[in-house]
């Protein structure tokens, strides 16, 4: 981690057993924690995001 505030945020999220929104913080929390249920929660969120449908804006051509 580059900043102290990010490390503090990660510690706070781990203490509260909240899954971080950022993928980087999720992986970091997974490495730090020893709680198996919390790791399972993080894994579920990662899998859920992989299966999420992405929004694609379709361009209808160039108008002049």
C-alpha cells in the first residue's frame, strides 16, 4: 500500500467484516485475514462480479 489512509481503511473493513468495493483491496483483505468465513464472503463477491453483465453503449453512427 502506498498510503497510510488506505491501510487504515483496509484494517477498518476487515474488523467490521465488510467486503471492500475495490478489487485490489479485496485481494489484500483476503491475504491479511485468517477468518475463513470472511475469505469465503470475499470469494463470493469476486465470483459475482465476474458473472456480472457489462453495459455497452452502442453507437448508431456518425451524424453531421
